[in-house]
C-alpha cells in the first residue's frame, strides 16, 4: 500500500483521513501503517521555529492586502452608516472605513505588533528549556469564536526584538491592533489556541488518538474507556496536548 504522508496542520487532510479510517473497506493492517506514519511525523522542536518563521512571512504579506469588506463584516459584524432614514451607499461607507483605518494607524500599527509577537514566540520556542513554559499573560480575542493568544515570560538573554515590550504591554497593543486581530481570528475559525505552532501539535495529537482509537475499536469491538487505555498496546505514550503551553485559571487574561 502507498504510504500515507500527513500534514497534521491541514484540516482537509485530517477530515479525509478520519473518513478513510472509518470506512469498513479500510483494513486493520492499513490502519496500523497509517498510525506508524503519523507517529513518525511527530512535530519536533525545530518544527516550531520553522512554523513560526513561515507564518510570520504569511502574516506580513496578508497585512499588505486590504481587508475584504465581507470578511471584515463576518468577523466584526456589519457596519452601516446612516443619514436620518437613509443608509449611506457602500462606496461612501468604504471611504469612512478608510478614514477610520487612518485614525487607527492601520496597517502600520498591526505590522509592528505582528513583528513583535513573532519575535517573542520565536524566542520562546528556541529558549524554552531556560524558563517556565506557562504564559505570562494571554490576550482573549472574542469574535467570531474566542481565541486565546499566549505570551510567555521573556528570558533576559532573548534577542532584542523579543524584549522590546514586556508581555503585558504587548498584549495591550494586540487587543487594539485591528488588522492583527482580524488576521489571527481569521486563521482561528475553530477557536484554537495561538501561537500557530501549537495548532500543529494539537492536530498531530488528534490524528494519533483518532487512528489508535479506531484500531482499538476494530480489534476489541468497543471504544476505549479513556485515551490512557490506548497506551501500552497501541501507543508508547499519549502525544503532547499542548496544555503546558496554555494559560490556566491563575493567569490574568487581557481582553
């Protein structure tokens, strides 16, 4: 059988693989091969750095393009302007929106915020062993689904870009940087945690658990009582659930 190569961060790949795994025509040996391939693709620490660098370039390119009105309204809600009982035409509304963006200093403000965010995250993944992994403070972006954006304690030896603003101040900048918020919310339609490298680790775990669970069901005739029941026969250990990188109830959240 042709080996399955999986990009765990791609939603359509995960959906296709889940459909394939549940298909009665898929055999147990084929499921074992698929699980072995996914386990081999476990995200490594250097992948975190690569992911952040790639997503930074994508983010900066996205900020160079005007925000589509229909997408903007989907995230922020429809914005209308009226003169008495008359609704202002769309082209006049867009002029008003352009003036609003100028007053908000967009996209320049968001470019700086994104540059500092990615410098901060890159320093975190490259010097993780030198400091606690729990966030110092997360920002909560609330539309259309809540998205928690984590910022971490900064090591004194981190590059200057990562230390330009303390995490608390950088979060305050983020929640007022409109284009940067739209960018993050658009990339997180499922409300997944951010920074972006966590998405790939979380997606990899979902694939591993899904395949191991299906093999368990096929071989034993019932679903496992818990994920821990997969360890031993089907998995050496459970994949990282990224919880150590996420905020808990003790962490002050800025909205």
